[in-house]
C-alpha cells in the first residue's frame, strides 16, 4: 500500500522560466554552435552537480577573480561537452554573457498545485528530496508549495546528493514509512530513478517533453496528474 509520495523539485514540481536548456540552446546558436535542448537538459544537471561540489569545497564567490573565471569556463565546458559540443574560450565567454542577460524565476508547472492538493486530500505523506545547497524556503512559500509538503530533505542537510542512498533514507526516516510504501517522482533517470529504486522505492520518470523515449525500464509519465495511476 502506498502511503507517501516524494518529489524532486527542479523540473518536477517547478522549473525556471524560461527553461534553462532552451536558453542555453539559444545562446549557443547565437554563437554558431548547434546543440539540442534535449541534450542540454541532462548535461545541465550534471554540471550543476559539479557546481555544488566545487562550491562546498571552496565557495565560488570567495575565490579570486582568476579562480572564478576558471570555474565558470569549466562549468560551461561541462554543459557543452555533455551535450556533445565544444567551444573556444572566447566563445564560452560570449555564451556566458548571453546567459547572464536572462532574468530567471521559478514557476510551477500548470498541474503542480492541483496534484499536490489531490494527493494531500487522499491522506498521503508528501515530501521533497532535492539536490540543493541554498536555502529555498522563501521560494517554496512563494510558489505555494509549503501547505502541501510534510517535510523536505536537501543535499545540504544530509551532506549527500542524489543518487546516493543517504538522502533517500533520510526522507524515509522523516516520513516514517518503508521504501515499498513510497512513490518517488523525478526528471533525471541516473539521479532520481536509479537513486530511489536503489533504496527500494517505486520511481516514476516525469518526461514532459518526451526527451527520453528510450527509457523503458521504469514508468515514464508526462504530467503529475498521472501519478494517481500508480497509487
């Protein structure tokens, strides 16, 4: 019997507006590099993990100007190479300059709040498991997520990122449920699905833009409204 539903945050409950992979694809295209948003979708996540690890090792904002430049170049290189592209240092500077022009803010997906409300009404325990190191409480409140989330677990709190088991186990402890009583929803197969299934949870891959049709060894949904089919 399913007693709890756990969610990833970014690209699961909410996303940047405009979507980052589209912004990076446009910035690359403006600088003569043709790369698909689909491939950037995953490479951005991998590069973000590098960002978090580096920031924990030595806060980026406290580094020297030269160290900051080296860090941002490496970050951009990881995004591009992960998407099968390469660029000179000068081109990377141009791409980063274009990216800085965007004024991003978080935006819920259309069905997020209504789905959370329905699941909450069913008496399910709802939780958030997110690879973040910054305080996001104000963002969660602004998005209207707070009333529906019984708890949150972050990599900053646990000291471990998804897909490592520690962060999922911390969520199970907070919810006081067994792994087989949980459905987890996330947008990244290697991080979310592998991690959740590694501790015995059922996992759903949310693939709104049909980026991952080749993934067939786990349920793949296109909207949060489909969660009810699995509980």
